[in-house]
C-alpha cells in the first residue's frame, strides 16, 4: 500500500475474494495502522497478513525500519463503501 505524506494514521479495509472490485468481495473488517513515521512524500508500506493461534487476523505494516502489528477490528460492512 502507499501511505500519504504527512499522515501517521492509516485505515485499511480488508476484504476476501478474487473479484476486481473490493465491494464485490467479502468484507472482513478494517484495521487502523497508527504511529507510523510521517514523511513529506508518499511512501510504500508493506502489509503482511497472518492468523494467530485464536484465528484472529493480524496485520503487520512495515514502513522502512518501523513495524506495527494490528489485530483486525470488526466494523460494519457499509463502512467499506464510505471510505
């Protein structure tokens, strides 16, 4: 994903499926990745998804040397269309 310059908080909608449009796939939830270092220009951020032993989806965001871990937070399906 590409993070916008100047921001330290980013919302990521997580869907499952193989359709071209995100809204045509199954909505799993939204994660908020915060406390990433801000930069004046957009940067590439690597996302990794993994299931923990309790089958909760974990999202790891890596921006340079900074790594943040977030557990998927449940959200209402309609939110994916309003971002």
